[in-house]
C-alpha cells in the first residue's frame, strides 16, 4: 500500500521472518522447563500411587478386614494390592495401580527377593523390607525411591 508521500507501509518478508525466528527461540526456551515440570509431577504421582497401595494394604491388614492379610505385588508397569498371603494375578479382588507408559519400576529390592510383600495382622509389620525404585522413561535423571521398613512404615 502506497502512502500519499510515495512510500510503502507494511511489513517486509525479512521483518516477518525475524519475528518468527524470535518466537521460535522463545517457545524452545520455554519447552524445557515445562517438560521437566511434567516429568516431576509424573514421578510424584507414581510415588503417591505406590505409597497409597502399601498404606491401604497395611491398614486393611491392621483392621483385619475379611479376617485376612493384604499385600502388594510390584511389576515394571504396575503395582497390585492383593488379598491373602499369596499374589495371584487373576484374582478378581486385586486393586491395580497402572503406572502408564511414561514411568517404570526399575528396581524391586526386597529382602529375601521376590516382587511382593504382605503385612502382619495386629502389628502391621512388613514381611519384607527394602526399596522400590522407579523413573520417568524419557528422562533417566528423574528417579524416586520408596522404602518399606520392617515396622511396616513406608518412606
């Protein structure tokens, strides 16, 4: 568009490209912190789910619900709260906590080996002690650990 003095007004292609380049730089700078925040929130949710499963199993055992004990079984992609002294995958009453495809359990370090533990009635003591280690699959630097003490306390 030409003004009354014979000059053109508007944006040139070069000016538009500069603005777009600045926007790309700003967006790329802001993506990294958002990705880290999302990964941190994901590992926090996983920790909460694992602690919930362990705490619920311990509390149900202490309250002698259904006159039995409860336990927790760990797998790479899920945590399962089960009823009774032994874990069976196909038991209908199992409560499954799916970790999703972005987080995985990388270490099940329980005393005496195995991937599950139960709690003792009346005392709430854990049948095994140890740690459960899990991480965000896309960022191996974001890991967390849940510790099970012999008293049944979860840290």
